[in-house]
C-alpha cells in the first residue's frame, strides 16, 4: 500500500513539474517568437519609411525644379502667357 502511494505521489509530482516546465518553455518560445516578429515588422516599416522618404524627396526636388522653371518664365514673360503655356 505504501509503495503504491509513494509511486502515485512520485508520478503526480513528475506530472506537475512536467506541466510547469512545459508551460515555462512555451512562454519562453512565445516570447522569442514575438520579439522576432517585432524585429521583422520594424525592419519592414523601416524599408517602407525609406521608400516613402525617397519618393517624397524626389517629388519635392521635381516640384522645386518646376517652380524654378515657372518662376523664370514669369520673370521673362507676361503672366497670362505663362498660364496658357502651362495649360
């Protein structure tokens, strides 16, 4: 009887410890996965941000060149003629 009770206690304790260790390992793995996903998302956002910055800077440079061109036309010609040329 004592042997069966001792065997039951050891098996129960091993099961409880196994469950807690399993949960602990699962939490560690989930934390590492979450950190990896956040890094990947941050890298993707950095790429999108860089593309947006390049697009915006390109647009600004293009618009500045166009503004300088129009500004030069306004200085050299009458305003109404510039408007017709632009249309």
